[in-house]
C-alpha cells in the first residue's frame, strides 16, 4: 500500500538527502557541487512545505516536491524501485504539467517519457518535460 503525507519541518533533512541524490551525481566540478549543495540546502529550507513523503508498507521510501504545475523532485529509494511506486504517484498527480530533470539523468528522462511526458524546454543542465495532453 502506498500513501503520501505532507512534509513537515522535521522532514527537511530527508528532502535534502533525496534532492542531493538526484542532483550531485551529475555534477563533475567540485566547486559546482559545493554551490549546488548550498543552493539545494536553502531551497529545501524555504520550500519543504511543498514536499511530500512517500510511504510504502509502513516505510518511508521516497518523496516528491510539487511547486504548482511543476514536479521538482520525485525520488524513490533504490530498494523500492521497480515496484510501480513512482508510476502510481505520477498518476495521482494529474495537475502536474511540467517536470524538471537534469539532462544527463537518462534513467529519469526515460521514466517520464514512458509515462507521457515530452521535451518542452531546456537550459544548460535542465530539461523541462511537459505532460502530453
């Protein structure tokens, strides 16, 4: 059974951990990693109230951050992947129209594209995917 609970202030470290796991592996330069860590720390501090913790069989298994029509983070812990948790969460988030993904996160790009999202815009590091209507 999967359920979602709004993040509380006490969940900030968990959200920070998940966001760092999604971003840091794709940054090569040490200076850029340090800047990213500082930025993400401040982002989570200011936006944890937009986060949700994902529970599966009475365990915290992941989280997502929803900012209006944007999904900024969807993270499922490795040992809980391939159990359709991410797919079920996306189906419930019908109001999400855009998803931000790092360009070099090929697994995430394929995951979202296989679930009806297409490339809409891009920056140097980020691709914004749009839900097909």
